[in-house]
């Protein structure tokens, strides 16, 4: 199981990886992603370095812009251990 720091470190690495792999011939800048996510490039830096925690809403905006499923940013072990009851 991931602790908070490990979880946000993983998410940050995935955000950076998504920026680097979204476009075939160039790397998406932090500024470009920030504009799409409605924040500053400094905030994207903090998410990538796991200095700041990211909200699910903000992560969803990043997922949409990078054309990745939301699950791409969440470790499988967290997804497997989460139960949603209704």
C-alpha cells in the first residue's frame, strides 16, 4: 500500500511522463499543461515534484488534455484496493 508521499510522487512522475509522451514530435511544456489545467506552470512543477498534492478535479483536467485515462495517474495497487459502495 502507498503512503501519501509515495502516492503523490507516483502521480507527479506520471504527470511528467504524460507531458513527455502526449505529442509524437515534441514535449508538452509545463506552461502549456498549466494553461489547459487552469493553473500556473509553477503549480505543475510542484505537482510533478510532489511538493503539492493535486485534487482529483485538477488531475482529471490533466488527464483529458494529455489524452490519458484517469487511471493512468493512479497506481494499480491503489485502484485494486479501493471499493466504491453505493
